[in-house]
C-alpha cells in the first residue's frame, strides 16, 4: 500500500518520529506539511499519517490549515501522532473534527513523549533524560506501527480529557490568535554573526534578512526553529530565553529542517 507521512517539525522531534515510522513501511513518502500546503496536489495514498507537535494544548496553526486543505484518497486509513512534552491537549480532537467536517475519518491518534522545547518557559532538560525519552520513543514507534499495519480504529490517546479540555480552552483559543504576530517579540543580541541560518530553518519563510540580520514578518508559527538552531544563541524571545539551554534533536541535521521550506528541494521518498 502507498503510504504518506506528513510532518511539521521545528526542533526535530516530530521529524524523528516521522522518519522512524517511515522506516517501518514500504512504498512510503515523507512530506513536509509546509510544502504540501503550497503544492496542494491530489494524493493517491492508501495510508496517511500526520505527525505534529502540540502547541498551547492544541494544533499548530499550519497543521490546522493543512488538515482543512489536504486532498486524501477516499477510504484511506488516516492516523495522527502528536509529539509532546506534557499533556496532549485537544490536538487529536481538533484533527478528528477538521477531518470529519470534510468527510474523512481519523482512524487512530497516538501520543509520543519527547523533550520539551518551548524555551520561553523553560530550558532544555539534561542529556541523560533526553536519551531516556529517545529510547522510549523507539518503543512507542513499535506499538504505533503494529496498530497502523493492522489498521486498528478507535484509538484516541488524549487522556485525561477534562484537564486537556480546560487547558485547551484557557490557552489555545486566545493564545493562537496572537501567534502570527509573535515574531515581533524575537530579537538578536550582538552575538549575531549574520549567518542567515535563521531564515533558512524557518519552515514558513517568516524571516527576511535586512543588512544580513533577521527581521520577522507577520505569519510566524511560533515554532522556535530560528531560536533553537541559531549556532551562537543570538536569537531571543522577549527576555525570557536569555541564558536558557536550547534544544535540538541530536539525530536531526539542520539541512533536514531547512528541507521543510517551500522553496527548498522536494521531500524524501523511499
């Protein structure tokens, strides 16, 4: 069966999960969501996986937009995988509702714990703890792959629902309205070397270089890719990120993050 794994990833957590899933299937393509949105081409896939991080206890805006536009083969088996540092919020519920509004069925939804990466609130956890989470991720992949290959239905890993519901309603509805303009809160210190990497890793091309220094535009995804991948840690968000440890998944290269950009080369297939 033809399989597609769509993903959105800033620090490599979701891309790692997407790659680990894809390695277990034949005739599979790994497709960045940013590119899929731009191309919006008909997809003849029998199995469709969607891998995304949880933002503000819900879906990243770009993933929600993607779900509203994706062209899926009728009767395709659709599954979702959320990467998260804590609670899943209502990301899977949102995915289910958006797909159902378009006549598609979300067959299964899974959650995978990964190191948190929201530097405005906290720094990266110790390397030892990261390694433990990476080991557990590999085991979770085994469970997810087995369920998908059997085409199990009705799986919804979103407990505890009440707590997820409360956090989602308190933070997501209001907070996401501010995300596109959140770029105005980024700034660079004098450590900036004008390398331009921040613009290259931004998956939605929200950064332009003015005199070789980054300027943020008005369609930010608040993914923190620019901040996390800056080689000299010159990029800050307000003042809360000063001195905090950055996080990038060690198995992912900066070139792989760059590959999500609409203007970069096409995604991988195998």
